[in-house]
C-alpha cells in the first residue's frame, strides 16, 4: 500500500463461523475504492469490476477485534491485506442472537490512522455459531446452483458477461431456490435454524457482490466461503484438493456431531468433490442434490458417475420443486 494515496481505509470482515469454544474470523483490510454495488449502467459496472480486481491492500497492519463482552483479540494482515483470527475461548454461544450470529467490531489498532471515511475506525463483523438444536448443516455451491452464471457456456462467455456487466441487484436466482433453502434452514420442526454455508470457487473480490445478491433475493443468511484471487491461476499439485473441498471438509471437522446436506450442480466438479467427501464421511452426508445443467456431455458424464453409486442418496434435479419434494419425503423439511 502506498502511503501517498489518499483513499480512505476500510476493513471488510467476511461472515465466518465457529463454535462455543472456537472463534474464527477472516477478512481483508483495503483502501476504499467507493464501489457502488447498486450502479446499473454498463460503464459503472465495468469500472466496479475493475476496482474489485485491482485492489490496494493494507499490508502487515495490526487490527483489533472487539467481542460483545469487551474482550479484544489482535491480528495482523498479511502481504495481501488478508487477516485470520483464531482463538480458543469459552461461552461464545451466550453472546449470539437467536439465529446463532455473534457480532463484533474490527478496527485498526493504530488510533492515529485518519484515512477512514469520516474518521471511522470500527467495522462490523459476524461469526455464526450454529445452535445445538440444529439437525444438519447445508453446504451449497453458488454458481449455477442458486445463481445462473453460464459457467458451461462456450468459452464461459455468459459467465464473463454476467459477472462484469450485471449488478448484484439485477441477477436473478434459480426459480424456487430461496424457498428451498429457507425450508432447509427451518428444518422438519420449522424452527431448527440449521446453518447454511455458501461455498464457491469465486474469489474473495466478489464477496460483497455475492452477499448483496443473497440478501436481495432473501436467501437464509450464512457464511460465504470463497478463495484468494491469485489461487485461480496457481498450478495445483496432483494431490492437492480443490478449495471448495477443503472448506467443506473443514466444516465437517469443525462440527463433528452435525451431518450435512451438499448442494451443487452438474456443470463442473461438484459431483466428483461431493462423492469423494461422502466416501470419506459416509455417516455424515445425509444427501447430495445436483442441479442439472443444459449440457449433454456433462450430464452424461455425471449420470455415468452416479450409475452404481450407493453410499449417499444423490438426486439430480431439474427444479427446486423436485428438491423440495424429495427433502420433504425423506424428512428433512416440514
């Protein structure tokens, strides 16, 4: 970060998750590029897309995280401006609201920093601590699972157009998806508060864009788990697992007593990732829902993959109505 720039500073805390004894928060300290997520003209959308990718991070800077009980945790940003806070504490569940969200505030430790908007140096953060009454968790993909992106289009041109030239407010969810997710969130009793985790291969640069989309379309609130932008171009080793797979495995390890439902699409690697996870945790994955995509070869491959698979119930669905009917028949939802 150049100290000669005069842009105000901000801290974007990503909605994270923890347990009654484990606090975990991730986020990023950046210069505020004044991105208006509600802009709709193509030139402003193009400028916003550029700003999301060309960020000025605040490196190697100490931050304070203040919990509702007054306790302060400290962390330091890395050379990309990212920070992670992990702490073993007690009684965190008592600090949450009825949905399990624990609010806190993140600020720059240096009180002499004056480059925040209106000298602001307190930014909101939340972590989800699932209720002990939850019967299961849901790990869901975003692209072409709840948000049409065109990821299987030729040269992915629809994905590019949708991501750059459409605002979050203009994006339309797949029909019935918000209803399905609310039913899963409420569970069979109607008030279970089953946690929903949104796991995507999209970069963290799109975090606020996706967060606004989910809120605008009334999806249940849940942590959004993405990946670093530079990892999109990093060559992986043969044995390295996809980031989405790592995130879901971490959820399973964080909540060892909570089974999960996995939701994705048949367009790319979700079937392979989910089946491998279910093979590793056969007693933890209650069901896998895969939205069908309009691509004959990919659908043929997935059908072949599932032809003799028996470990976990897998349903290929054309619509949310099919998924709702199945979830209701198997006792997941009311």
